[in-house]
């Protein structure tokens, strides 16, 4: 008995969807996660560079990073100032 692969039964249609159509319409989760991870790393590097710039500025000026309270520290005040120009800095400051 010979099987006809295009007989149109419900089982055959579902098998074709799973094996042929589904892989063409979905994305590889590994690639998606990798792209997301790469974007997150890039954003973290940019934020780290901004923090380093703040520390370098305070060091060059001979200004202490700490204050009596963390919220009032020179470091946090300068980050808040930078947050006015770049909203990402302000959002990261709250983390």
C-alpha cells in the first residue's frame, strides 16, 4: 500500500503546519535572546561610561564623592544633573 503525502487529511495538514509552515513563521529564540542580551550589554556599557565620567569629573575638581547622606552626595547630585539631559540616567539612578 502506497501512502499519498498530499491526501489532505486533518492529521496530514497538522503535520505539514508543524514541519513546514511553523518554522518559517517563527523566529529562533536563541537569536532573539542573543540580540536582546547584546542590546542590554550596550546600554549597560553606556551607563557605566556616564558613571565613570562623573567620578572622573569629581576627581579632577578635587571634590569628594560622598556627602553626609547618600542623597545629598556630590556623586548623586551630579548624576541627577546628568539625568536632566539624558532620561536614561535618571531612570537608572532609581534602580
